[in-house]
């Protein structure tokens, strides 16, 4: 059975709130993801393949993912 941490690490990105301010609408248009606003963070949730694409897209835009 797959460890639950694998799903968490491979199906979501967590970024500080405000880091996506200029890109949120583009992300929602280009990728099949769910964006959840939390108190201090924004959680991007999607399939493992989509999350890799989102990570690459954000990196190309200069957004650092912790």
C-alpha cells in the first residue's frame, strides 16, 4: 500500500499567501487544479502529473517553491 505522505507530496504544492497574486487566474485557466486559501498559505491540489506541470510553470515564472 502506498504511504499517505507520497500522495500529499505528489498531489499538492503549498506556497506562502501572496506568492501567487499575479498568477492565480492563469493557473486556474491553464491547469486542472484546486486552489485552497488557508490562513498563511495557498494549497494547489491536483493529480501528480498536473502538479509536476504546475511546479515547472511556476519555476519558469520565477516563483520559488519551498
